[in-house]
C-alpha cells in the first residue's frame, strides 16, 4: 500500500474536515468515495459501516469516525 486509505463520502461535511486537514498538512491519502460500489464493498469487507464514515485504513488498522481519524492524522502531520 503506497498511501493510507480514507474511506469517505465526497459531499459529507464531516469527512471534509479530515480531507482538508490532510491536504493542508501534506498527508497523502488514497481517497475512496463509498458512494461508489467498489470502495463501498472494500469498506464492508474490512468490517466497516458506510454510515459511520470517515474511516482511515493503513493496511493494518481500520480507524472509525471523524474524531479518531483526526487524532491519527495529527500523528502523521
């Protein structure tokens, strides 16, 4: 995995907090919109729930929810 994955929904204002923070701090993410079938199915296979986005996945752990995702992003900034 080249970049960690952020499962999100593009129009979601809560998700935009994480995407903007990552962009502002030079954190490269593989953004995957769960509105699309492929990313949605990937998230489900990892045990996620698209109703609780965003999710951060680094190949080892799946982090759920904006607060937890933001805490993790801050460690990468």
